[in-house]
């Protein structure tokens, strides 16, 4: 007795899903490159405060030599002292370099100085420098867009370009980690200068994840939410009330928590690295053709996340329209 047509179709679809998930699961693990910070040379922009400093401390605790880069010399010196106190052993090097990531010349100089001070080119580079100044689109000057693009996007372009070229020329099978944001996967009122720069970082990372495989250079991208820092406090000073309403009770994570999530993702070989279940749902629904972290779970989360994302979009639109009538 033959099966009904609909049953045959369901079986075929189910079999295809199982085969696809299995292939994705196996291939994603075969293609991942493990990372152990012990003995590695690490280069971190935005390393004097916040996520960058916490990441540097955790890498030092894992046995890495660390170079932090930022603009302010006094903050760099204080951060370096904290990082030194986190080292696994006293033979590890901790150095700092004052440089502006928005300057191509400064970035080249920073890598040159780091090589002199560390004795080698970095094997792990993380782009943590960035900022946000939430306002209504029409309250921004055009210079605001130029400035945030230079800092949040071009700063990562310049850093990654130097990192990748040096890794290629020295045959280093290294890691480059970009820092985007949850607002690089969704956006709403108040983030017209910030969110597009973080979407751009996602596009750059997607490109280089594929392109740099020819040199065995691993690429990762981190999507944190709010992070406790002086910068987060500054954001709230200019943030529109309707933006705060949409975000709700947005409790920021500590820099240490975020750094731990970032390194956990790198250690696991994940390309897109998130911090919690909600952000994982967002990743699964908007990853495009990026590698999965877990094929079966990602497919399930994508199905679950779609109606949640649609509902949240309706809520955002309703809130903005309603705010126009009352503000």
C-alpha cells in the first residue's frame, strides 16, 4: 500500500531537514579553529575601560600577553596596572599604547609599537573601541554621522586591515573579533547614528569570515546589549524618552559578564556571539547565511523567534506613533 501524497511530502521534507541539520552540525565543527589564550599575543582597542579592559584582564588571567590601545594615557596606565594584577604569571607582558582608532596613521603606528614592545605581531585582535549618542535623527548634525562612522565602523576597518595583513604576512593563524551590538541586528527610534555603524560592522565581518579563510584567520563578531560603563551613562543623558520606553527595564550587563560571553563564544568556535537567550533568538532569526552555532537549536529558535520579532516590531511602531500624540 502506497503512502498518501501529503505523507510522502512530509517524510521527504523531514528527511531533508535532518540531513541538512546533520551536515551543518558536522561541518561547522570540522571548520572551527580552537583558541587557547595561553602564550598568545593579544591586541585590544578600547582597552582602557569597559569591555576592552575586562577582556584584557580575562585574557591575561588565561596566560596571554596583552597590548591595550586607547586615546587617554592616564586611563591606559591605570588599566595596565589592573591587567598586570590579573596575569597568570609575572613573565607575561602587558603594554599600552596611546592611539586614536579613527586615524589610519595611528593604527599603523600602534601595531608597529606593539610589535616592538611585544616582540611579535598579535595572534588575537579585538575591536572594542566605540560609542553611542542616542538622539532623534533630526536632532543630530551631519558631523555626528561622520564622527560615529569613523569611530564605530572605520576604526574597526583600520584595525582589522592591519591585523589581517600582518597575520597573513607572518603566517599567523590568528583571530579577529569585531564588536557590533544587538542594535546591529535590529534598530528603532534614537539610534540613527549608532545602529547603521553596527550593521556595517556585521557586513564587514560576514565578508572577512569568508575571505580570510584562505589564510586560516578566524573571524568572530560579538553582539552585546547594554554594558555598564561611563559610556552607557552618557548615552542615557541624550537618549529620547520614547527610546527608553521601547527598551523598557534594560538592565545593562557588567563588562566582566560581557567579556566572559565573548571569550566563551570564541572558545566554542562560534561566529556570531551573543550574551543571553533573547539575543540568541534574534541571532537565529536574522543570521542569513552565517554559520549556525548549533544547527538543530538554531532552526528551532528561528521558528520560535519569528513571531516574537514580529510582535516586537508592532510594539515599537505603536509606541512611536502613540508618542507623537503625547510628546
